[in-house]
C-alpha cells in the first residue's frame, strides 16, 4: 500500500502548487496522462484499436467493485452523476421523494422534475447553514419512496450521517440514494453498514479520473426495476449487436450502461489502479486529520469564520477581505476555490502538513470581526 508521500509523487503539479481544489478538480496523476497520451498518439497515427478502448468501461467496473467490495454485476457505467440520478428517477414507483434543498444540482434537478410526473418532491431546507440529519429523518413517512443525499456536500463540507439515514429509510420502507462524488477516493464508504439502494459517483474529483467516467450502483433487489435512461446497443448482454432487434435488456445493471466516451475510460483505469494501491481507512484518517488541523489553525488565528460542518475533508471559511486573500493564495501557489467571501479547501491523500501551513498562512493577518 502506498504511503502519502509515495502517492504524492504521482502528481507533478504538486511541485508547483499547494493543491486544495480537489472539490472542484484534482491535478492529473502521471499514469492517467501517460495512458491518455498513448491513446491520442495511437489515434493520431491510425494505430489505435477502438475495440480495446471499448473494453475499458467493463474493466472499470471490476476496479470499482474491488474498491467498494461488491459484485461488478451491480454497476452501470454513466457519463455523469445527473445521468445516474435521472436513471433512478425514471425507475421509481409513485410516491414522495425527499432531498435536501441545498443539494448539488446534479442530485437535485433529476428528482425535482418528477413533480410533473405526479411525484411529491419534498425539499428539506437548511438550518444554521446546512442540512441536519434529524430534519431529513423528520421529513420521511410511509409514503416516501426515496431519500436522495450527498455523502459530502461541497458547499460547506457537511458529511451526512449515512448509517442513521439508512436506519430511518428502513423504518418507513423507503430507498436511499447516495451521491458519493465528493467523498469516494478520500473517505471510506462502509457499504455493508450503509447498504445504499443506489450509489452514484462521478470519478473526476477524488477518484482522479477524467470527467465523463461515472458509475451507478444498484442493490441486487432493484436491478430488475431499473429502466435505462438512454437505451442503446450497450443495454444488452455481450456480445453486442449493432443492427435490428430484438431488444432484450441485460440481466445486470449493465442494462443501464451508456455508450462510452472512450478516452474518459482509458484515463479512468490507471486512476482506479492508483486508488487500489491505497488503504481506504488510512486515507480517510489522513484527510480528516489535515482538515481538522486547518480548521484549528483558522480558529486559533481568527483569520476567518469557519462554516459549521460535520468535520469532513472539506472546510469552508468566510473571509472578510476576499481580494487580499485571493492575492495571497496566488502569491503562495495555493490552489483553492474562493467564491465571494467563501474560501473552500479540500484535503486528499497527496496533501501534507506543509500544505495546511501554507493555506493557513495565505489567510494572512485578516481577522474576523
């Protein structure tokens, strides 16, 4: 298993930047870029084999299955989290759908549009700046067919209490949809404990993949009820045909596979290989420790006001002089997202204590009122 420093050596960008912007996008890993360059070169000179590229999505399922400790037959390949959510939305029986009002839109709008189809969509408003587990639980009743929630929300770093939500949905007979895009790859997900009915993840953040590689996982009892959002030549069992019928859906989650953008999947395979060389629980401890150290530094110096969160690997600070902070971040080579007066930082396994120091120092002498 790779140490943090060994993992860090796979990212040349870290020689130039303190990278705390993984909640938006990570730097590229060497293996991912090498695979993409080789594919582009073979394409450029007409030496590529599209059938080899076309095997990459299936190979990615095997890797994701190992990461999650599940069977690959439960996994469908997608192009985005929104596509995964919309696929599940199309497959739901009538009833109430509960979702936090401040969810990321890819895990909000696919459910919201179901109002037009006769579903009742309940948006749970935030309280004290973020969504509370008890408020989500209170919104559930026996009419509820689905609760959709992000494991971690990038708006404030809030981490959902998934085991508690699983218990609550079990209590009313509802299904649980989890968007793990802002956590998987940095935080350990206990699939046996959470038992999500559906899990969606886009790999272009903490999983280090190119954009366009995403997965939908469905519990075995829901496979037969899955309705492909975009039925195509990939919706049947291999060997795939190209012309004419009949249309016979695959018996596995592969019935929801969409036609792959090849290069996204070529790049996803080495990224997944890199994650498989890590100990997920050690990675989580590392990321949470760095984020906690950063919060402690901010609280100690009074350089900003921390937004309430459940202590994930993402921290958000409200600063009082955004222009000054932006200049210091650029001066010190710190890559992070500053929107208005909100500075968001995220810590991956390639980050270290020096990154915490430089990020905290970049806040400078700005004092919160």
